C-alpha cells in the first residue's frame, strides 16, 4: 500500500492541543500521507505551533484571510487534497499509531469506499474517560439519515469513488453534512477497533441543550440537504431517537 492519504484538519485556537494532534499523525506506521491544516484566523499562538512542524514536507499549512468557519475551511482543504484517500482529524483529537495502515488495509481488502472506526473519549488534559464509542457495522444511506454514527476523527473515504465533496456554510453539523453526501455514493463500514481518541471539551456540540441540538439538526436537513419542512422535521425527530439508541447500544463504559 503506497497510495496517498490526504488528512483534512481545520484549526481554530487549538495551540494548547494541536502539537499532540500533529504528532499523532507523524507517528503513523503508514507513511504515505499529507496533512492539510487550514487555520481559521486563530487569535492564540496556533500559527507558531504549526510553523514548528513545517520542516516535515508532508505537513501543508493554509491560513484563511478571514474567519470562515469549519465547513468552508474543510472545503478549502478538500480542494487542495492530492490523495486518492481522504481522512479527517480535528486539531484537538488524536490517532493511534496504526490507524491509517489498519483502516486502509481493511478498506482495500474488503473493497470498501467509505469507513469509520471506534474511538475512545479523553478529557481536556488527555486522560482517558473510560468511554468507547462505536456504531453499526454497516451504514446505508437511510441509516446515515437516521443518525450521524461516524466520529469525524475516524472517517476515511475513497475520493475516486465518492468524487469531490463541498458543503454549504453551516456552522454546526458540517461533518454530518459531508457524510450524508458521501453516503449517496458509498455505504459506510465499521472497523470494530479503537483507532482514535476524541477530546471532550467544554462548549462542544455534544454538551449543548437539546433545544440547540434540535435547531442545528433542523437547519442541516432544511438548508444543507434542501428538505421540505415536514421532511426536515421528520429527519430531525428520528435523529433524536437514534441518538438515544447510540448512547444505549454503541457507547460503552
């Protein structure tokens, strides 16, 4: 396996975490990757931290002229990507060393074009919280509308099958908007081992009130997916139901 994997990483004010994130990519046992970091006008010293890693020619750095948000930052990185394979990693999360090699072999061996893995949660200091998150073994297009099962930090897809993906400028759920597009071209399969660590931080979408979650989910289906109002409400409702299913069935302690 020598095919290039393009890793998409938006960043905003993550100077405290991004060193460990970049190093988790550099520690990969699969060496054929490019890391495309798009910084969204950070106001801390994220710039300085990233620049210290640019001696590695596989690390590419783009700085937005203005604050665009995660959706448009990911779009920009995707336009710059050269790899056949696309993977995603937020600038405060971590990969285990064999993540790329193991997942890529899993996909090539089984002729899958879209996959995700299990991940475990850590706190802001990097301590394990004893929580592992997975999902269904196979996610069809209907299954993806039921709920956003994959963790963004675990997703990989074959761009030669899926094509070029660009999403609307929505402030929340923009990763889910991407998976809904990808799943129209390829079903998604789970590699059933932990390959990444998701950092739980104050202010993350998972910590918001249900009223806020409902609003963001409705806007996703109404605006990004172009559903009419009744169907957008229906999709929002089933998301709430399957969100409960995920917590009960696929989140273990």
